[in-house]
């Protein structure tokens, strides 16, 4: 069981370039999430997918798009990267979206993105 | 409101107890969580407590919940240098989204 995996681990982009961050989970979880982490700001939710086939905006969705490719995979796309998107990006998954213990989220190791 | 607040930094000596505090604003929260983040790594679930409980103990970790004051704390007994990390509290609410609201994180520094 690998849990939640993310690729790549590190990435440097130039302003205006595009890229897709990949996330996969092997725990048969229904819900998946993308966060960004910036110093002193904790974790901020970008987008989430409560179940396969659905996606919703989180707290900071501007400049990002997501795709829930299937139950296992949830990708995050930056169409035109900006220096303000320099951050560490974390993917997470949870068993179910029910407001209970099934909301416990399990995190990937993160992608460190720098936009020059 | 959806604010979860934590102090940003705590420094303790090895062997002492550490107490990390968290306040939240939403009384409808159902579960409250503590996560640990070591340098360069993702968040690791430490423990969680259901909102109708006052206390939960797991080896060196003790979670206390004061629902009236909306205050959550994590006590680490006999703190070790390996406990140095950022600790996040988070709350979940009755919903069908599974979203968690995270605090800013408390950096725990353990001095030898």
C-alpha cells in the first residue's frame, strides 16, 4: 500500500508555462483534495472532489483547474503559472464525505513548485 | 466562521511536556484532528477526537477538548527531539464534502 503518491516531487517553471501535478491513491477512497501550503498560512484548500465525477472549488481556486480522472487519480493543472503560485502542493484523500471519522485525510509527500 | 487558530511557535527542553493549543469557532464541528508535519514531508495523522469526548489518550499523547470554550489541546509527554515538527489542528463538520479546516500550524522546537 503506497497510500497517496504525488508526482513530481520538485518542479521549476517560468512565468506563463503550464503543468499538471499528478496524485493517486490506492486506498479506495471516495474523496480527494488539493491544498497549497505557504509559510505562516497553514494549508489552504484549492479544489476537492467529494466523489468520483464531482469537483468543487475550495478557498483559493483561481489560476487552477482539476480533473478527477477516475476514483484513484486527481490532477491539478496550472494553465499559466505565476510567481504567486510558488508553493508546496499537497494532495490528500479520505474514505468518505460524511462529517465523521471517515473524513480523516491522508496526505501525499507534496510537490515543491517554484515559478520564476 | 471557519477560523481555527493556533500559536505559531513553542520551544521546550527534551524530557519536558509540550502543550500545543488550538481554538476553533464552529460549535457544529464533529471531529477534531491533530496532524504532524516533519521537515520536507507531508502531514501525518496523529490522533483525532469526537466532539462528544473530553479527553483521549494514546501513549505519550493526550488530547483535551473543552467544547464550551471551543478549545483543543495536544499534550506530548516526555518530549523528544524527534517530536520537533509542525503540528496542525483541524476540524470537520457535518457535511457531505469531507472538508477539513486547518489551523496555521504550531512549530515545536525541542532543545536537547
